C-alpha cells in the first residue's frame, strides 16, 4: 500500500483492519477526526460521514447540513 496515497487515518485503517493478510506493525499516530458541527469523533473506516472542503461531518450532521442547504436554495 502506498503511504502517500492516503490520509494517515485511512492508511492506518487499511493497514490494520481485519481484511489484511499483513498488518502494519507500528502504525503512525494521528489526531481523531471530529465532526465540524457537533464534535463527535468519526471513525473514517467504519462510520458514515461527508466531507465539505476540509471539514468532516458525521452522518447525522451531514443530513442536517443538506437540509439547511436545500432550505437556502428554496428561499
């Protein structure tokens, strides 16, 4: 797996999940990804989420962001 092709969080997930035959022995550390709206920690390998620019939104907040955007377009 090419280290430069992924964010550190996803590199660690891909390199340590249960689907790998060879797991990373010493995965790099990283800061958790948090929802830009509510602050909940998002597990990028397992949770639903959306990205807008450089901001991540949990699945629930992504739905709210979309509803807000649709409301703004209608007005």
